[in-house]
């Protein structure tokens, strides 16, 4: 136990802890929108498309996160545009973006001379090496999204739930849907450092489906999935440190484990209650 | 002569390059109750969307000679995502405009109005429940409450009688006849048999539109209008008066 507390003396671990907490809160807000609108697959496309940006940034010697952000925003708004126009099959458009992004990423990484040191951390996440700058970026973005949700939850939910009716009511549906696309893209890119491209989407979905075992009200799903996200991420973070496994894998493993345990308890309680009736 | 509330003049519209409606003319006056009938794919919903201003016109015009009315809209229930995590209270509240664009919240008065409508529709105990837990009839009541909460002058309903039982249907029609005292209603339905007794006039949409200034439909009229619908006569034993015929 003392070992657990002693690692808190390390700055890198405190950074990782803060990153896990903030990422959980950010993905609770954004993930609730993703799960409610059933755009998990779209978000998967955005995530993998961003790898193209990472590869390109490596090749040109730029910041990989910047490359990822540009690719993610372009693909997110592109998919939203395609889905609003409805001329192309949305799932085909996503599949193309998904594979094109990955292909571009691999090609550029391969063409980059020398060793690409952080590549693994983008694929699998390395929360233990999160720096101060990234942490401040994460904090600033989380605050911005929280404020946006605090002020505009009503139109955000309505333009997701029934865009046609919202348009008739005079809501700027396009504005809210595009803004949410950009927020999703940036949230994904910022969270990639913690859990990696391959697993980042689980952070935006598993706490939400765990929360939805208890509530089906958009506004209540957010704090509850933040709670489940925090507990799962912290468990994963400690295990990742003590057993020296990639943070992404450890966090997602615990989030999933937590879902099944909670689900089992809920089902069991329901059975007991029914028997009592 | 009175001015109409809504005037469609030579309206031609559709999706992308596909024309669905051709040269449609229709006047709707305050306190009208128009039953819009016609076959599937005939353009009933397309016309509704054009009137609501969410579908651009290829040709013609839609005007409101008495000034732009407040409009209430009940979409086809199949367009509603029942698994979306939204409560009945919030669904009904969608029909209200917030006073401020920058701080889009409902005020006290508007929140009270939501509860008042839920009480009238008998949905009080579902206020905090997700819409996925409602029955077909209850969902239609909630959608109708959302449509009328803004006290519209023109109420447009797209197939409000799908997935509901006969008991609810009767209740719905009584409700609509009550609402008709305060607003004009455009009721879209593929089921002419059950709506013809409650509407005042009938418009048949099948690519174009034919207006019939009464609610009595005869086989003769339907033949002229080229409108393949079934009529179930009301009597001790329901029987089919008109068979579906070819275009």
C-alpha cells in the first residue's frame, strides 16, 4: 500500500493521474453525444483517419498531434457534410476515410528516415509520459467543452435527437452539428496520448453504456459516465504502472471488466427484487 | 372572400433531381381540417416538408397571406429514434422556443406549460421516463403535445395513427376535433376510411393534388382523382367499398 502512495511523489505519475481524470471527464461529455447519436462507427473512422495526419507530421518533422488534429477535423466535418447531403452512402464514406487514413499513416511513417520514437505511444497510448503542455491543453479543452455543454446542452441534444423538428423550430442545427463534429475530432486526438488510436473509442463508449444501465436521460448519463470513466482509468493506470503494460490496454481492460461486473450486479438485484415482489 | 392561412401555388418539388410533386395548388383557411390522402410514395410527406420550409421548391410558391403562422408538426413516428436517451418532458419541451439564442433555456412559465400539457395528455407519470418506455399511443400523445405546445395556428400531422390501437385512435380524433376549434389542421394519412368522418375536406396527393371540398368520398370521385385507396365503410360489419385500382 505504501508503494501506491509513494509513486504519487513522482511528478510524471501525478501528471498521468491528472490526464486520466481529465480524459475521463472530457470523454464522458463527448462520448454521451456519440453513443446517443449512434455515431460510434463515424468516430472510429475519424480516429483512424487521424493516423494519416500523424504519419504526415512525422515525415515533415511537425508535431504529430497537430497533424492528427487537422486530419480528424477534416474527416469529421466531411462525414457530417456527406450525411447531411445524403448523396453518398455514409458507411462507405466512413470506410474509405478509415482505411485511407491508416494507409497514409503507414506510408509516411515508413518513408520517414530513421527511428520514429513515439509511434508506439500513439498506437497504444502512454499516459505515463504525458507532459505539462499536453496536460494544460487537455485541461483547457475540457473546460471549453464543459462550458459549451453547460450553455448549449438543450440545442445540442435537440439537433442530435430530431434535427428536422429542430430546424422547423428555428434552431441553427447545422451550426451545432458541425461544432459537435469538431469537438469530437479534437477530443479524440487529445485522448489518443492516453489510450492510443486503437483503443481511444472505448473511452467514449464503455463508460456510457455502463451509465446507461442506470439512466436514459442525456444530462444524467454525462456525470455517471465520468464517474465510471474515472474509476476504470485509475485502476488501469495503477496496473499499467506496476505491471509495466501499455496504459491504453490496461485502462480499457478495466473499463470493460467494470461494465460486466456492474451489469451482473444490476441483473442480480433486478432478479432479487422481482422475487421479493 | 377570406384570405387563406396557407397558399400553395403551382408547387413543384422533390429530392435532388427527382420530382415528386407537380404543380400542386392548395388553399388552407383558418379552421380548415384537411385530410391529405394518397398512395405511398405519392408525395404526401414531401408536400408537408415543403410547407414546413425544410424542402426547397423547384417551382411555384408557398405563401402565408395572413402572415407567417406558428406551425405545429407531428412527424412520422418512424423518423423518431426511440432509443435516444431523452425524457418525455424534454421531448415535449422541444416544441418551445427559448427566449434567448445565447442562453437557450426554458423559463419558469414554459416549464409549467410542459407539465400542464403532460397532465392534459395523461403523461404526467412518464415525465422523467425515457421515450423508449412509452407505448405506441403514448408516444403519439407526447409527439402531439410537442406539436401543439406552441399553440400553433396551423397543425400538420403526418400519419399520427400508425402503431396505435383503435381505442387511442378514437381518443386522438376527439382531441383533434377539439383542437380544430382553435387551429387549422392538415392531417396526412394513408388510411382514408378512418379519417374521412372527422376531416372537413379532402386533398388527394399522388404526384399532383386534387382537392375535394367535402369529406364524402365516392368511388366515382376516387376514379376521377386517380387515387388508389381503400375505403372501409362504417357499418355493423366493415366491408370494402372500393378495391385498389391501377393507375
